[in-house]
C-alpha cells in the first residue's frame, strides 16, 4: 500500500525561527494536504495542494506540491509559541476522494 | 453551522467486548470517513460512507463495520475488541466524494481496551 515518510519526526526551535518539514511517498498522489493537530483535537487542514509544482501560502505557512507528485514540503516562517503541535502531511488519489494516506507527523516545539 | 461532533469522548472496554462510536457530520456534508490513530502515528483510513453506502475501505478486518443514517450521521462498530484497538478514532466529513473536497475532522473518541 501507499506509505508516506514524514521528516523530521520532531523539532525543537526558538521562537522567531523558520521551520521546514517534508513528506515523501513511494507512489504518486494527486492531492497533498497539510494538517495540524493539537492535543485532544482532530487534525485541522492548513493547506491543500492540487497541482504538481503548485506553491501555496496561508499566512506564515507555505507548502509546495513536488513536481514528481511524490513529495511535498511545508515551511513555517517566524515561528510563534502557538505553532506548537503535530503537523501531518496526507496524500489523496483522485479515485479515492477523502481517503487520505497520512504520514506519522512532525512534532514541533517552540521555545519562547 | 456546527462542526463535526463525536461521542463519547472517552471509552474504556475490555478485550472481547463490542463498541459503537458515533459521529455527526458538519451541516450539509453527505460523506463521512473514519480513521484510527494509534499513539504516535498518523490517522489510518478505516472506511468511508457516502449517502448511506460504504464507499471504500482501508486495511481493516470485517469486525470493523459502520453505518450512515439518512441525516448523514454515522456509527463505527468494532466487535471482539483486541488490545491493539486502543486508539483515537476520528471521523471526518466532507461535501462529497469529488477529489477536490477537503475533510473536516471531529475531536475523536479515545478508546482504551484493557
């Protein structure tokens, strides 16, 4: 089956620093999604990417859909304490709408 | 407009028992997907329901079953519980099965099997 490798597994950064995390797959996806999950909550969608090469921003967040369709990255600029949480990438195939394959997450800790 | 809600919040069961988890989809959403999230891992797709019919299933045994009702709320049933079934169970609703639709997740039900 499809597998997503998400890295790094965890990050400890200082407030104000930029963050970069990525996701790679052994197979192609037609949609890449990035979510954030806080303790006791379900994942919340941050950015959705629908086309290879697409670069999309949402405030301080920027994500790109890799040209090969097998990878994606998420950057967070000027991190703040509320960025703390677990970030998940997820891939979808066009024939499996809503049936996302998730990575195992990157846990982000921001020190004030 | 209300978001996705799930009940109960927490549940403790013993091995061999059966459990039913419930999900109310976001207003206007006709598609519900269920995920299992083990500790330290990402959510894993269990199955999806679209207009009361199962529309795809992940790699889970038949003792995981579901229902969707005419109001698009949904249930996840797990029979013959095993210790490894301990996890956070998430449901997510979306407007339809077209691939461009994003999902909105509920807060999850934390199931502990002893």
